C-alpha cells in the first residue's frame, strides 16, 4: 500500500469507492476465500474481514488503481496473519524449503507425463476442483490467481509479497503438481 | 579418426536431433510456453516459440496440453455463490463502526 500522496476521501467519496470499486469483486473474493479455507463460514468471515479492513484503510487506496489486486492482497494477509493461526488445519509442510529446492539449478526437470489433451477435455468440474484442492494452499493460490482470476505475474508478486521470479517458479511447480493429479484421474478414467 | 569431429559430436545433441526423436526437453521451450500461455511473453518470444513448434511435435503437444489444462480450470471449476446476506452484513458492520 503506497504511503506517498495518500488521498483523504470525504465520507461520500469513500462510500462511492466502496460501492463501485470494491463490492463488484465480492464474487471473486468469496470464491478465493472458499478455495483456500474449504469452509463456507470461514470464507464469509474472511471476506467480511477483508472488506472491513479495506474500508478502514480506504485512504491507502489510490482511486483508479487496481482495486481487485489491492483487495486480494488484504485477503491474503488476513488469511495468513489471523486466519491460519486460528484454523484447526494441521501444520503444513515447510513449503519454503520445498520451494528453495525446486528453485535450485540442480533440479532435474521431469516434466511431462503421458497425460493427453483428450483426457483433459473429458474431465468434469469435480475432478478438476478436487485436483486443485489437493495441492498445498500456496501452490493452489498461484494457480487460482493466475488462471482463474487472470492476474499478471507482477500483480501476483504484489499480492503475495514475493519476487516475480518466485511467482514464476511457484507457478511452474504448482502446474506440474496439478498435472500429476490430473494424470491420476485420467488413468482412473481409463485413459492412458 | 577424422570422422569423430567436434562438430559431428555436437550434431548429436543439437535441437534438431532432439526434435527428430520427438523429445525436445529444452528448458527454454518450456519457459516460453508458460510465458505465452500466461500472457507474459514478448512478441519476439511468441514468434520464436510458434516457429519452433511447427517442427517440434513434443513442444506442440506440450503446448496443446498446457492450454487445455488452463481452459479446464477456467471453464469447469465449481463456482460458489456468494451468500445472500454477506453484502448486507458487511455494510451493516461498516455503518456500526462509523457510529
């Protein structure tokens, strides 16, 4: 959030920005929240908290800039700072360590499996949702932000507070993991 | 023996021979493929890549597959509908904090 040239909006203006620039993204926000929490009530809480914070810090928002990316950043921070701590989810793998490993040059890229386009085209929503949901939350997040929400690498770097190079490598790793999951489905469907 | 020249040895591992075998595992191709499908590639990158896949079935298939997976995610993921009372409840909370 840029601190320089912070605008000070009138109450009327705040309400207008909230209505016209923030609320239209509620659908994306709720779906993102749901996909990282897997729970309706948690997703509601997370979105509500995000919007309350957005309103409280509305002076940090430059009108006309990317409201969606700004809101997603708040949501992601709320998830990490408040939510993850409270949640009953079991401890995650040390994902940073995994990432460091995969970012190193020595990694042998074993990329493509024998997953075929025809098998992918036959898949239904449940299969793809399950495959994506089976990924660790940080991997799931980059795929959602990139493929579903259409954020650029640069926007993702800002939302996630990581360098663009890390966005790229995390995405690459996430896609390979997803491909593996899809391949298992393809095999179970009888495709080879 | 003259026949084992460096050039000859190199020719065994040039992209062309890899293409012939249908196993182009050039990391650069994969990098370009990702950039293109994510809309992050330069015009030049695109030109290079699309020129390459004309002759490389491995990369062509890889491109098709990656593209179909992205499409699958975009079009078939389950969508949750926003709970009907969520917007109102947010607005109420904001009003109450403004008091």
